[in-house]
C-alpha cells in the first residue's frame, strides 16, 4: 500500500517552507507523518506536494519560559514529552497525557503540534490544549499570529490555518497559582481510537480553583471545550457539589454517537466519571504532598 | 538502486520526481534513487533486500515493520524512505553478528518468545530501543515498551520473558529462570546452555504441544 504520486521538498528554513506552501495550490506539511502518511496510503489525502519540515533546525524544543508559559516546537515528538522532566514539573496535564498518545513507536515519530493540526476529534493533545487555554503560533508570509486551540480547530480534520501558514509552536499560558490536572482515556487497546477521554486542567491557589479547563475527546465531531463544566469549578475548593456539577455539565457538553466502542449513554457516563476521577486523583496527590 | 516506477514507459518516467537517498543501514552505507512516495519498509525489503523487516498490517497498527532510525523505533511503513536520507537505520539483521546472536535474539529463542515469528523482528527492535535506554526494566516497563507491537500467537507472556532474559544477560547477570519464585534470582544458574534443557523441560514440552495441537 503506498500513496499516489506527489512531489517532495525538504526545505531547511521556515521561510522557504512557507514560500513553497504559498506557491503550490495543493501542498501539505509533513512533520511526524504518523497521521498524514496513513491517510495518504489509504488515499484519503492526496497532496500534490509534501513540504517536509524535518530538516528545519531548532524546532524540536519544549521549554518552560521565564514568563511562566510553556512552549513546544513543531518538531517536538510525543516521546520527547513523555520522557521530559520539565514537562512533569510544569504541566501535569500534558505529562499525564503524553504516555497515552498512540503507541510507543508512533510516539517516537509523531509530533505534538502536528497532532493538534491534524484536528482529529480523537486527538489527545488538542483536548489538553483546549483545557489549558493553549494556542498555536502560525507563521505565514506576513509574520506570526497566535490562535487559541479552541478556535484553531474549526471542524473534524479542519483548522483555520491559511494555505501558506505553518504551525510552528504550541504555547501553554502561565498558571494562575499552582497548576494541576490530569488526563484519563478509555481505549480498548493501546493505539486504538479512544472510546472517550477527558483532559482537566486546574490552577489552584490557597485551596481555591483560580482557573479551570476541561477538554473532551472522541465524543463529538471535534474536540469539545466543556467551558461551562470548567466554570462550575472556578472559585470552588473542589467540594463535592462543584465536582458533581462539573461532571454533569461535562457529560451534557459531550455529543457522542453510539458505535462498536459503546453506546452514547455509556460514553456520557465515562465523561462524567472521568471528570470526577481526575479531580479525586488531584486531591489525593495533594494530600500526599501536604 | 531501486525505484518504484519500473513499469513506466521512459517518457512517463521522465515526468516522475526521483531523489537520491543515502542511508547508513546496519552500519553499511547504501544509496538509492527513489520516488518520494516509496515507504522505508519497501526500500528496506525490496530495494536493499533485507527481508527481516516484515510488513504486517500496512496501516500503522501492528509494529511488525519496526526499525530503529537514529536509535528511535519507527514503523517503517509510516516513514517515507526519502525521510531516512542522511540517517542511520538499524533492522533486525543489524542485531546478530556472523558468529553470535544478539542477547535479545537469544532470549526469544530461550524463552520461546515466538511462534509463527511474523511479529518477531518488530518486537526485537522495540525491545532493542527499550534496552538501549533502560537495561534494567521492570516487567511493566517491558510491556509498556512493546505495546505498539501486536502478536497474535504468543499472548505476549513469553515475549516479555524473552526481553527480561535479554536484559539480565546484557547486564552481565545470569538470565532469570521464569516459573521459579521471583526472588530466587540469587540462586545462580550457571551461564551454560547445557544446563538449560533440564531446567526448562516442562515448559518446552507445553510450548511444543500447543504449537503442534492448535497451530
């Protein structure tokens, strides 16, 4: 099984890559390729030109900046994040999700930013970024712009990236207090599409939730931002009432379809259970620290 | 040299973009003139004639085609060969030397880590990637590292044992005897394969039965 013919360019600078995208009607960026290449083999995607960005230097980074933001370059692989101590230190939600993306072999090649750009409703990272209020930095011929991931993903497998723009970086904003959170995913086996998954991010200060976000995976046509559910947590001390309310609202925000992985009701139940469970895990680990 | 457009008439072939790639594979430098759409798995198997790498599902699921690219495990059916240009690739053929099996291969042999053998090259390369980073993995870590490789025969049990066996051997310890209580590792087994058949006769017999009886 192999894709239809395409032309291949491997530029060594972002500017060159952007120019190639601008000059070609039907071009696609190749980063890790762990979603794009399978789709090309199945001929779901038939780009005329592939612009391989793997030879562009200095894009494999991930780092915590002095202003508290966390930045992930376009060629940072899932495996880099899975092994990262600074990620564990600064971004507990991303650290919890990293080992659950696809399988170990795919993780050594696939990229964080590429996963967000693929905009699969089953994608783990887009949901995490939605929960964290994260953005994608897109660079085009006229410079850079930041787009919040909740606005970046415009539909299934669709983003607002212009034809001649490249997503060069993911940015997670600084925490309002101490950042905590977690990610839970139900999958029948490693590497399968998730039945459902939930990303919860909480910024806590003095036992009170200052900021919260909840992203839902696999329960709608695109990544779902359960903002009302998250709002139910803000200002609370994660008391049972607030958590129950958030779990209920998260389930209500989901829009699952019944399939061979489970009925719609079952998936809604998973969503509310996972919200409750992630928060319980957070509370338990905080008790251990205290 | 290899290409994917051998069936084309010269006029048509002239329209097709081809690229030269230089790849260091199992320590040897090789070059090929290829179409960009050629997958690394196909270059390895059909171009370089290294057929130890298997293509199983062809859909990024099974991991049978796993090779190491610059030391990291990749599914070679999900990397274009052109992307390996200038990189170093290790396939299962790169494990053994002319005279000796790699400890991972020995482990698979000793612990019956395969039945039909189709997934084995991928399993071994994932195991290699794990042991290159962590020579002292727990059973959980082995299972986690192999979770991208599917095996439809063994139920994974013996594969996990094989990797733990190899890890012990590579640490310079006596390979573990499975089935004995876990903490008996202090009971040194002589590192001598002559002693192994007796130790393992029961397990070997069971494995042979099931292979013969149920296929």
